[in-house]
């Protein structure tokens, strides 16, 4: 390598490492051509002692622009054992960046590598790259990612793209309660809620509603509320009245966020709900004559009525 080219590479790498000019440095790095790839590889594989990871993410960007997918694959195949929690966050960010840089590489080896990485939590970029492949073999990993707060939205987007092909896996995800039906974990409940919402969005067939109607009375109130909302658009009139009644009962023990969601749902479906709401309020008025018998849902229902009237 010529001395001048070596000098240009060193200068470009130094600029990319700058906290102020890093983005501009990437352009200079790319302008150096493929001769700079070994230097970029060194940056990518050598974490900063401080734990800062932005420069390594810029190196990923430059390597992708130069078509150095083999370096990115090598990096993702490397074992990343880091015990420090702060450094782990930085390493995950670089892994996510490298995975996303390979999102459009339609190679079976890359796909299998992403599937393997998807077993770890908090790798949103890996989930996003898997979703971009639109391969049905990714569906189980995407469904599993619904339990991960960091990756859930990305997984949901990918599963929507899969459409009806994801139906069977999502139905299983709604049914499965872990570690058990009696002691379901919060992550399991979140996966079930997310899967239920997705099913309602991607499959409006009568068969799907027949599979979901049992969850109207699910032990998890948020799962039940989602099933109720689905039923208000798909169930027969008589069943809709029962669903409205159960939604109202859920209000009595709902946290504030679920309370808001149920109120919004009842207001949106007020035409179907108005008679059941009126009946409930009448019963509540009778209960008020007995000390300590007031129903917590009453205030919520009055807000629903006001909201529905304002929308008319």
C-alpha cells in the first residue's frame, strides 16, 4: 500500500472515531475504497475500553457500504461473552447494527445465523433483519420475541408482514401459558396479548374468532379485554351483549391504563353497548341504596356516555 493511501486511511479512520465528525468520517472512509476494510475490521472487533460503541456502529455502516458482508458475518459468528452490564448494552448495539446491515442479503447461511442469534433477548436489529427476510421459518423466532419488551414492536411488524402464514403459530402463542396456567409469568402474558392483537389484525375469518372467543373470559384481564374488543366486531348480537357486560365487569378491577382502553372500546362500540350500559347503571343505582355497594365501573361508564355523545 502506498504511503499516501496509508495516510488517507489513517486520517479517515481517525475522523470516523471523532465524537464530533464521526458521520463525516464515514464518507471519507468509504471514499478510501476496499483497501480500508482491514482497518475497519480492526475497529469493529476491538471494543473501546470506555464502553462507547458509536464508532463501531459507524464501522459497520462503512463495511456494509463497501460490500464487506463477510466481515460482518464473521463478527456475528464470533462469541461475544461480556459480563459487564453496561458493556453488554454497547455490544448488543453493534450486533444489532451488523444484523440490520445484512437484512437485504438473501443468503441461507446469513438467515440461519440470524435465527441462532435471535435466541438471545434485546437484539432488536436481529429480529428486524429476520423479519426482512419474509421467510416462514422465522415465524417461531418472531413469535418468541413478543415476550421481549425491547423487540416486541419489531417482531409485531414482521409478523404482520407474514400475514395469515403466522396464524397457526400465533394461535399457539395465545394458548401457551408459561410456566403454567396457574402461575403465568408477565412475559408470557405479554406475548399472549400481543399475539391476540396480531391475530385480530391479520385474520378476520369466522374460524379465527371461533378460536379466540374462549379468551373473552381469560384469567388475564388484558387478554380478556383484547378478546372482547375483537368480539364486538365479529360476534353475533346476543354474544356481543354478553361481551359488553364482561367488559364492564373488567372495569371494576382494572388498572388505569386498562380502564382507559376499555372506556375507549365501549365508546367506539357505543351503538352495540348502550343498552347494556344503561342496564348496568340502573342496577348500580339500586345498589347505591345499600351501604358499601357502589360499583367502581359506574364513573367509567358515565365517561363513556359523555364521550359517545360528544362524538355524535
